[in-house]
């Protein structure tokens, strides 16, 4: 993706020792992350060629006769980050022994398009200004073309499925797309609602984030023609991974240094999203703290200094560590589901990418 | 659709003699329309059962575990109007002799979902408040859920294609969806641009509106297993129909009485859209009139009374009649492409629906 990266995008590997939290737990996480990152780097050649292929398909399919469409599509694709979901598809296919053909590459690109379309629309919905250190498309071009180019990317995703010609794949991915949008609306409806339960939160996260991780892994198994058992294992791996990933993302919104996270910290707080760290802090809150949460998130009446207070309440309550532990429990489940496959470098890569993703700096 | 209609929706048949324009040409159009409408009414039983089936599929697929999703989806579907595109799919399939099966019904619903998704997103993009006499979804619920529920409906459309299991149909409809969004962005980019040509305008209209008419008809031929020749004829019919339909829609924005049109008149003007009636009026404009168009549409500096002036310029220049003539020329081409099929009541219905649509009151 080199040339298409926005100039102010963050480098993908951070230097150690710059983390916001200096606790021992975080230090241990650092080491884990460095180990996982180093392992992943040594394993990258296993799927690097396929990922070049994915980028090629993406380049081809972001072209349009309408110059603004290409320009915006390429911008947002470049902002999209690490290509986590397409990597999962490629690795899942390879884990299942898929060798001759490029279906996993085409479909990995399709999945990245679904992801990117939802990013574009999420930023419109959330009125976000910053994503991965770059201005969001809606901040640069406005809401109207962002909505339309999101639709364009979603259509491109389905054009790629049409090329693939598999009704099964279409079913899995169209189901995922429908699930994601319902999860997003569910989240929108439950904004400002401090009475939601841990289960409500997981239901939202499973739909809005994990559904695409799940589908990305399942599609890999499908193109390889693997049995239902292997498909189910990879689906579970994807689902648990996706939930863990989103929990960490929500934790980071109360912990990461803005320059490291590359997105505006405190976005969830300002929007009144009740995420797991908040839920956990709220459960343990004193009467005064509860009143704070009810005013700032429940009634969305916020004033200067509230974000700092929110961050300190979340940190001091131990909610950060507890949420991170929940994420790690999901990651462990994901890890376990891979064990039915024979040990291999590909399996190692799927384990390392999971470890790397759930030990992001916070 | 009975119960799901918003209360203030317009009745589908207007009483004659209430039209804004009292010219003889309009009078003649009235008679044509009444004839086409009457004929269509006698032919309705030919496809009424299928359309009930389409409504059933729509009801089924607008359901969601997230109540707001169902509520909004059902609202916007009810506002969507006359089910023109699904009727075309059903009739095209029947014209091609499709008899055993309900693929045309399932896919007609899929096409209506694509249409409805674009309506939802268009209203967000255009900031419209009124559609077919009812408040738009974005006016009732805001932009955020409108964007997401649009995505939901688009996903549902592809879930229906997954059920159908035909890669060919998926290709046609995903291509149409991609074309529509590019047409919409093209239109957005060319807003306020009085230098666009007649061809530019037709290119936009062919993409943003006619692509779905085209696909709706082609899909009918595909499910019936008809040869490439018949598929092409029906595709052409759909394309010319769609272009004619959009031109009339653009004419109505400068002519219809608001209560009749059921949408806010002058929307295109206020948004700075350069549509065919404006293009034609601008070509014939005096220096003073050109300055008016450049200020109001080019620079989008509008003041009280400008819409009235715009309407009178468009009407007095003969641009209304000229645009309507262009629409009728496209309708005639559409009509001609049906003649390769043997005469039948189904063919008559396809002719009548075309006549009815291009002689809408203005």
C-alpha cells in the first residue's frame, strides 16, 4: 500500500517504552507484544505474496470513471490499516491446504472492501474527524460523498463475490454484512444507556466487529473445501478474535496516547458509547462517580475536564485490567480452536497475529 | 402494503383537472395518462399475485432483532411508492415465459431493497425532508440510523441473491449497484456546474437511475433462461425507460404542485442540481437570466422568490416541453424494443406502465 498511505499515518511498529501506562502488567504486555510482533515478522513471507495480490485486486477495484470515487476509495483504503481481515482469510485458506487458485486473494479483497465501507459509514455516523492518524474521509470531503463511496465499496465487495461464483461464500458474506449493520444500529440505540449489561455489550461487539472476522476465517476454509468441522473451528477462532479485538479497541479509547493510537482518544466517551471499560467502572462506582457517568454518558452533558476524570475513574477502578483480561480470555478461546489443526508455521502465524492484536499498547 | 403506508402518503391515482399546467400539451398528456392508467388497472390481475409475493418477501426480510432496524426499514419501504422496479422484473420474467418458480419474486424484492437503500442514502446526501408526501427517514430519525439501515437493506438485497444462487444474477445486480453509486457521486461533483452538457446529464441519469431499471428487466429475462437477444432487448427497454423516468422526475421538480408530487418541489433547485429543464432553459437564456442561473445554481446564492423566478424561466423558455419531449423519445425507444416479443397482455402491461410513468402530471 506504500504510496497510498496518508502522510501522517502511524508507522506500524511502535518503539517500546513510550506507552501511556507504566504498570507492570503493561510492561508484561509489551514483552508479549514484541515477541508476537517479532514472530509475525519472521512468518510474514508465508503470506506476503498473497497480500500483494490482495493489494493488486484492491487497486484494480478502486478504479472508477468518476475521479472522486477513485480518489476517496484509495484514500480510505490506505487509511484502513493493517489488512487484518484479509490476512485472516489468506491464512485460514492456507491453513486448510488451499494451494491452487486465487479465490482466497479475491475474497480477501472483498472482505477488506466490506470493512472499509463500514469504516466510511461509521465515521459519518460517529462524526469522527480522525482515524489512524489521518483525517477521516468525511472530515476531508464531507458526509455526502462518504456515504456514497461507502456504498460503492460495498458494491465492489459483491462484484468480487460475483466473480467468485460461490453461492455459499455469498451467503456467508451477505449475512455478515447484514449482521454488522444491525449491530451498528443496536449500538446507536444503546448509546447513553448505562443500564446495558455485559451480555448486551458482547452482543453488539459480536455483531458489529466479530461478524466480519468470523466470515473472513470461514471463507478461507470454504475456498479450501474443508469439512464443516474445520469451518466451524475457524469461524469460532474468528469470532473470539473479533470480540477480543474490539474490547481492546474500547480499552484503548481510555488509555492510549493519541499519537500512538492514531485516532482521537476519548471518542467513545464524547459520543456517549457505553463500552466494557465504562460498564465495569460504573459497576464499582461510588455514588458521586455514578452521578458523573450518568451526567456525562447518560445525559451527554459534558464539560472541560470530564474526559480526564473519566479516564482516571476507569483506570483507578481496575476496569482497564478487567476488560483487558476479558479480551485475553476470548483470545485464549480463539487460540484453543486452532489446536485441531496440525502444528505448522501457518498456524503459528494465526496465533501470533491474534497475540499481537490483543496486546496492543495501552 | 396497506397498513405500512405513512398516513400522509398520496393516493396513487390523482383526480384529473388539478394539474399545475393548463396548457393543451398537458391536457393531452392527461388523457394519455388516464388511458394508460385505466389499461394498467385492467391488466393488474396478471401480476397481482406475484406482487403480493414480493410484499411477503419484503415483510420477511425487513424483520430484525433490532427493533429500530425493522421499524425504519418498514417505514422507508412503505414510503417507496409504486414498486415500479419489482413490477418490471416480474413482468419481464413473465414476458419471457417464466412460469414455475418464484425466483422472479425473490429477485424483484431484492431489487426493491437496492432501490430503497439508495433512497435512504440519497435523502441523507440531499438533506431531503419530504418524500412522497411523508417525512423522510433522516428527517424522522436522523442521518446516522438512515445510513446504517440503508446498508442493512443493501445487505438484505444480497442475501436474497445468495438464496437465488445464480452468479449471473449477482453479477448483473452488483454491477448495477456499483454503477448507481458512481452516478450519484458524479451528480454530486457536477452540482452547481452549468457548463455540463446534455450528454453529461444523460450519463449521470443512465447511471444513477436507469442502471437499476435495466438490471430489473434483465434479471427477469435471465431467470426465464431466455437467449442473449431477448435479454438485450429487455435491458434496452429498461435503460430507455429509466432515462425517460428520471427526466420526467426532473421536469416535475419545476412544475408539479407539491401536494401532487408528494415531495418538496424545488428540491433540485435548492440543492443546485443542474437537470435537463435547467440546462435547456440556460441554453436559451438572456444575459440577465444567465446571471440569475449562475448566481442561484452556480454560486448557490439564493434568496426569497428565486424558486418562483426559476420556475417561470424554465416554463417560459419552453424547456419543460422540450425536456418532456426528450423523455418521450426515450420512452418511444423503450417501447420499440418490446416489439420483438409476440403481442400479449404482458407486453401490453409493460407498454402501459411505461406510458403511465412518462405521462405523470406536470
